[in-house]
């Protein structure tokens, strides 16, 4: 296979060692920043998509629609995914992009204006920081961080290097969601005192996977990156990495982060002062480490002395809908008569519905937001139907607009807002894992009197893939 950045495993390890030494020598990323580019009316933004499996190819599809964008490069540590993605892009009629296996090599390409990152969670912050240090704008998929501390480091890097960094909170660009939040600011449902976030998705068992050699073409050391290097199994790889603490954040940090972000946005709050989460891994005996059922509570104190409450719940299997929120689940397979292994293997029933969204409660009524593109209201004691709207938006288009204009203030999903929402996910997961409530100081972003929690919220890193203490 001929590929511009194709390197053998042995060559990659040598390159990684040299890069690590170089980073240590300069005390930073080793990347040289470039003067800020000013885009003319006819200039096309040169974008590189990093991580092409699953959601990553959605990035390709979104940028392909934009007349002022060129997908100039793609990067993936799995060469099979690279080849498959190039074939899809050819069928779409797109020009063949440059190809990279090593993200660090991509960042040396001065022709790239922006990177769009859709790798596993444990890479998000470090890749975003490296992009900023290399003078490139970045779209960073949700969650923007694998732990709380590195999220703040990414925010600092975006500010220090003056780069445009958008968080993959797609709801922030949804026309209906924006209008719904504005209606709450205008007191349509009165004093909004509580939000209830819902993440009820049919999630099957992942089973148990044996240790085996990494597939040919997969640069597994690079895939692992900052995480501890463990033997390869299919349950630590494509998608199932979500359910391992080393690389993912469970469904709270997968689907749930979208709804956590909208709930916090609607309430008009930033960081909680008290966090509590309980739950477990129910029904299945498999390799999943993260819980599939969680109940979270976040308490916020406003400068006025008032309090706000955010409830959040993750469910993995059979559930009801709430406030008319519900969409058909992916898959099919008939209605299970029981919950035994044979029935579970059939997947969700055809009648199954995911219930994903938010409900806001106020003194004059309540509002339901369904996914990314609609809201409904019910007003007064008799709950008369009120204003409603269904209309989507485009988070990637908003990012490119801001890349061109250089106006950070026009980002719908700024990286700082993303950090605040991801911080709630990390705090809830930490409360769950430690089995206790956390009291949090929003100013210092530290748990009060709990060194164990603070260490967990900081994370650890494997050389040379280390988030720097000073960005």
C-alpha cells in the first residue's frame, strides 16, 4: 500500500522516541506556531479530519458539503480504516487528500489550517492542545477531555495561542434548541429551578473478548497514546473503548454529554458545588467497566444565593419515554420475551425507543427538548401546550464561519463551555467510582478535602503522550 505517511511499526516506534526526546528538549509541544492566516473571499479552509471510524466520517461528510472547505488531509492509526475512508471519499467525488498515520506528522504540514478531531476520548485534549501549539484551529469531538484537569489545559491553550476551538456539542447550533433556551431566558416557563437530563439508549452486552494480536495495519501503541498500554482485545478497540475507564467515560460521557451540556446551558449555570452519583452495571456479565445505569445529581449556587438542581439519568435497556421525548432505537429483531442472553443477542425490539433529551421545570410550566432539533412547552397549572419548534443547525458550519472570521465570540460551542459540561461528567463519574458525594470549588476547580478525587480528576499519562503542565 502506498501512503504518504505510511511507516512500519518499528519505524513508528523510533519516530515516537525521537519526538518524545524533542518535546522534552524544548519543554513543550515541539511545534512551531505560524502567523494567523487571514482568509480572503475565495480562499478555501484546508481541513484535516483525524480519526475516521464512525463519527469521524460524519466530519468528512459535513465538510464535503461546504463550498469553502477542502478536506486536505485525513489521519487514522488504523490503515484499514484509512483505505476504506479513501474509497468512500472517492465515491463521493472528493479530491484525494493527503494521508497520515501519525498525528504529529500532520501538524508539521503548514498548509493545514484546521483539524477536526474524532478520535477516542483519551486523545481529545492532547490533540487539541498540540493543534493550538502548532497554530491550527480545532474542532474537538465531545467530550473534549478524558478528565477534568486536561480540559482546563485545553481551554488555556486555545486562549494562549489565540486559536478557534469548537466543542462537538451539536445541540449548541440547533436553531430550535437556541430558541428554546432564549424562551427560558425570557421567562416563558417562569423561574427555571431544575433540569432533568435523559440518556435512555438501548445498549447491548459487549460480551467477553480474548486477548489477541493487534490487527495488521493497526498502530496500536499510537492508538493507545496517553493511556496505559494493555494487551489488545476487541473490547478495548472500535467503539467498545467507550466502556473502559482508560479510554472512555461511559455513556454519561458518550451520548450523555450532549444532554448534560444542554441542561447546564438551559439552567444558566457553570460548575456545580455538590455532586453525587450512584449506579451500576446491570444485567450483563461482560468486559464493560463503566456503569450502564447511573443516577446523578448536581447542585449549583448562584451569585444571588439561589440554587439550581440538575438531575441526570443514564439507562441502558428497557425504559419509558418522558414528556413526549423518544425516537426509534437503532437496530431491530423482534420483541424479547425475556432478558436472557439469547433474547439480549437479538438487539433492541422494533418497537423500542430511545429517550434522549432534557426537561426543564419552571414556576409557570415546563419545556422538553428532544435530541438536537426540537422543543415543546406546556404552560400553567392545566399544562396547556405552548410555543414549540423543530429545526436543526450545523455545528461544523459554525466552526468554519469562525475560522474564517477569527471571531471566537461567534462560536456556538466554545471550548470553555464544553469544558464546563465535561467537568460535570467527570465529577459524576468520580463520585460513582469512589462511592461518595463530592463538594467542589468552582473557582479552583478542585474537590474540597478529597485528594483521591482530585487525583482521579487529573489523570495520568504515558510518555511521550503527556498533557503538559504548562501549555
